[in-house]
C-alpha cells in the first residue's frame, strides 16, 4: 500500500485488510506518506516458511505503529429480516 493520507484513512484500509474494526488511538493529525510492503496474510502474526515475508504487524511496528487487540464497544446496526415490497410500474 502506498499513499499520502491521515491515520484515520490508514485505519479504514487496515480494517479492510484485517477484516476487523481498527480504531485510531494515536492522536496524530495531518497527512502522512505510507509505503507498506508486506506479505498479505492477515491470519499469520509472524513470518514462517510458508509466509517468509514481513507481516503487516511487523511493517507497522517498523514505522512506529502497533496493532493492539482490545475489546471496545462499537455502534452496530443489526438487520434481523428484510422483505421486498412489490412496487407498481
């Protein structure tokens, strides 16, 4: 991933990569240049024989950022059912 963006936008990108919510707790403002090269395997926390390249967590730590799993309350919308209503033409 390469680009210039605020940390909040990086968190949105990270959330898509990791398939988990990512919350910015850095307090940093402004835009930053990012050039992140990593082995795309969100299920692996460390490099291995099957995944020899740097992990996303390693690359983030190299630039001074750290992913920490925490339990937090987030606002969510739950749709229990939906019905299609016919509309006249």
